[in-house]
DNA sequence: CCTGATTGTGCACACGTGTGCATTCAACGA
DNA sequence: TCGTTGAATGCACACGTGTGCACAATCAGG
């Protein structure tokens, strides 16, 4: 028989139930292994007849291309690394949901990697490289410039989503945090509330900081006039509990208690609202106006009806994979910084 | 020089910036490639001195084992397939969160695969096999017996979580749906409510059906006495919106309107509550008692304070990976059906 | 000094695929 | 009939690793 480098004895049978390989298909269809490979890849140079015949025998034998071997040969897998930290942030979850769906639709597979421990970031991203990933999406943490150069050298595209970093050779996609902060400011100024506040997690996140700064500079004129006051509020965690405890702390009463709070993200706003309404007996928006950011699913629920700034997770995901695909396809784009438009959503909390 | 099967010419340099391989480390450290491989795997038979030396040169050159090549050679990767359908169900998200974290801690990597389209289930699971996955966790859909045998033949363990199927060679882990349904029934019987209902998604899910059936058989005696009545309620989707619309439909008023509803899952219960409270002006638990199932994070929030049956996502994940690890390790366990205990959580909705 | 055991390393093969290049074969024009 | 062309397919190599087996070296016991 033909075939390359066959075993010394006779390669007829080895184990009882071995996995079916391209060589098996080749033997069965009476062609060479190369032809099988080309048929599975829909190579142009294969005649229609043999292609059909080979694909049929392949299906009959239950042959599937071994992705690992393929990846090894081509030095590129169809995996896309998803760097995230836990599945707790609602908006990130919505984004990942869209992202996973779109990645899969593009013929890739998401390989999730958790960097809840920020120290692991560097080695985790390097480790990802060992899976021959076709690309990486970072939704948490900031890769160091060093890992950036590693990716650049290997020509593996990286997209940072809603992150600060400017990484060499990587795309950065953010929603329009500045405009969002301004929209929130405009709304609260119009509402007639006087004691404004901005609630963010202690230490701040990049997105939160930008939103807060835009908010503050927008209200600055009125602040200078003395018409209104502003307080910067801080919570311990960027989630429901953080917002809840912040509510207990800041809304207990007193002269300077804010009557309108812009929250860095919806999830915090929900906790804040619940503390105000169910623990302190305040009404929303009567005693306290609240604006969030993201427009997560829970913000639409009847129990909250949160007025907020919407960033669309599906569009964010779309931009991300579109960018990845083009870079994987070989388009040699320079680093770019893309901005997703936001939209003000008026509900019941202002 | 030594080395096996080196290139015809002189394999000194090929491309400008090639990726560093074990051969490079071997050359640099003055040992054979085999020794490098053994050093990276912490093989016992390597002397302490050379191991240290090799590992140092490896670190210095920035060498990392190529997982793809390794997987190919060992015909087993360190990937674990996670079969799910979208990131929309809150409890499943919490479970996946724990699962991903634990999988990673065990030295594996999660490969996510979305089967929102149930028709894709079969080929997706077969496709997964081509990545040489070490194991698979199914949290959505029901794999056919046929794919089951493929996995069995390849000796790749499968764990079904909160699913109906009894798959040959696979473990099935469920929370104690029966006991949960009974706990809910006991609670509502004690509450003094008379017109009981069970709300599940149209067509039903395995878990939901079991919970409902246990609920019904528990209340059966009192039902026979005529002391209470029971209605089976149906919503169009197993989420917040489904519960919400079901609330509008069933709670609009009339003689038979239920005054106590056991929901197949928390997420539905939240929508139901909001429809009752904010659309129909009912009070909870005054006009309507509600019990959920799962104890998702939102159930604990002030806006809901949902009385529910808790299944612990972290323990579920723990059982899952423990089971996977033992099977991957070679333990030859028969198919098993494990049950996770549940716990009644009393809050404000009954 | 000889024998056997133990320890540390190297050699060569195998894993399953993609692809550049050579080769075969039929068709076709002169 | 011969040379040329184009299409279709096979050959052989390479990808980077793990590991069984063989072999060298060291050592203990007689």
C-alpha cells in the first residue's frame, strides 16, 4: 500500500478500538491521506467526484478532523482566550454571553481563563499562548507591556474591552464613558435636586473614574454658582452589597445627605436603592434620585425601574469579534481605540 | 551535536524570531530534549542538580511547554468542556462561576460551548472530542446515548448536572428536587393560604417537573379533604419576563386566583412578584405568598427577600470536579446518581 | 576485581495533521 | 505522433512533545 512512513510491521491493527484517523478514511476511500486532508478543507484543487466520495466515507466512518493535531501543524488553533475575573458582574456577564455566542458563530471556541487573582494575570496570559490561541479578549485586569510584546511577536491579536490600558499592538474598545457621565449630569441638573453625589468603588476603576470626572466637569459651572453641592461617595465593593452598605452609611440623614446619586454602575445602584427604600424608608425618586450605568437586565425589572445610561453588550461584542477576525485574517491595523456610543434611558428613579 | 532527527542542513537558525522550544533549552543547558521534558514534568528520575539547572535556563529563555504538542502526544489535553446554553439563567451562572474557578484550581482549563440550538447538541459534543478534552460537564440539553458511547469508548468522563438523562458511563448530579418540593409544600400548608399554585415553564423542565410533582403529592391529602385548591400555572419562558407575564395573566383577579405560588425557580418568582406588586397592586405576602427555588443572589436583595429552597452552587461545583478528577485519574466508577441536599430559606414572601 | 543493582540520560519513535513539490494522466494543438 | 499544458493526486517532511528502552556510570557486596 502507499501512505507515508508506515509502521515497520503491518499497520493493519493496533488496539482494539482506536480512534478513526484520516489515514483510515484514505485507506477506505482508496486515496492518499493528503487528499483526505484537502477534501475536509474543501480545497479547490480536488475534483468534485473524489471530494464527495471522500466526504461520504469520512461521514460513514465517523471521522472528524483532530483539532489538536491540526493546531499543532498550523501553529494556530481556533481557540480564543477570554480573560475575565469571575461571573459576578452583571454587565460583564451579558457581554460575555454575547461574546461567546458570536465567537462560536464565527467558527471559534472560547477558552475561559479566570484572573480573579491579579498577580496571575501575567503568567495566565502567557500560559494562554501555549494553547496557540488565535486571539484574546481581556475584560478584566491590565496586561503588562511585557506580555503585550510576547503577543505582538507571535502575531496574536488582543482586544481590551472597557479597560484603561493602551497596549502596543492591541485594540482598546470602550463605551463612551465621558458622554455617559455628561448625560447623567444633565439629567440630575434638570431634576431640580441640589445635593448631588457620585458613588464609585474605593480606589476606583478606569471606567468609573472617567464617568465620574465627566459628571463633575459637567456640573462644575452650577457648582461654582453655589446652586448645588457635590459629594464624592465610596463603597467597598463594586456590587450590590457595596451599594447597599454605602446607602446605609451615606443616607442615614443629616444636613449634607445627598438627594441625587449617580452610580458608577447599575449593580451598585440597585443595592443603594434597596438600602434607601427598605432600610431607611426613603422614597425613590422623591427623597433620592438615582442614576446608574450599563442598563443591565435587572435595571429594567419592576422592582427597580432604574434610570440609567445604556451601553449595549451585543454591539460591544460585535465590535470585538469583528476586530479580532480582521486581525486574525491578517489585516495589519495599527493600535486603535474604539468608542461605543451610549444612550440615556429614562425610567422611574429620577 | 546530539538530538534526534535533526534537519538535513544545520538546524541552527530558521526564522528570525522563532518561538523557543524544548530543543533550544536542551541545547543551551547541554542536555538532551528528553531530559528537558522530564525536568518540566518534575520527573523523579532526574537528579536534583540538572533539574534545577534546566529549569533555570528554561525560565531564562522564556520557555513554556507547548500544550498543544503535549496534548497531541498524550492524546489528552487539560481542557474540560462546559456545555451550556447562554449566560442568562442566574443559578446556572453562579454554578458556572464556581465551576470555572474550581476547574482552573485543579489545573484544567474550561472550554465553553454554547448549545442554545438543541439540534447542535450532538455534533457539538462530538466536536468537543476533537479537542482531546479530559472531561465534559453538561449543564444544558441532553446528550444522546450515541454520543454517550463515543465518550465511553474514548474513556472521556461526562457529568450531567441537574439534568434528567441517565447516560451510560456518565455521572448525574441533581439537587434534591423532591425534598425541595416537599419543603415548599409544607411551608405553604402551614401559612394558611388556601389557593395554591405551581408555576413552571411551558413544556416543563426535568428539575421543575420533579419539584412540582413532589409539591403536589405532598399537598394531596389536604387537597382530597377539600381544604385547599391547587392550580398548575404555566409561563412562556423560564426567566423574569416569563414570571412577569404569568403574573399579569393569573393574578388579575377572580374567584380562583391563587394566593400562594411555588415557582419552579427563583428567576421566575422575581418576575411574578414584580407583576403582582407593581402592576396589580397586590401585597406580598399579604395577598400573595411566593416561594422560589435555587436561592440566587437576587433573592437575597432587599427588593425581593424571597423565601426559597436553596441549592448551593459551590457544593454542586465541588461534587462535579471531584467526580471528574476521580474519573480522569482512572477510577473505574460505575454510573452514579448523586444528590445534593437542599435547605429551606425563610425570608419575607410567605 | 567481578557481579549485580541503582541511578541518570540519551535515542528513536509516535501522535495526526497540512502543504510544497513532484508526479501522473488526460486532453489538446500542431 | 509528439510536445505542451493543465488538472488531480501522492510523497515526504515538519510541527513539538512524551516515553519505552537501552546504555553509561556509579556503587555496594563478596
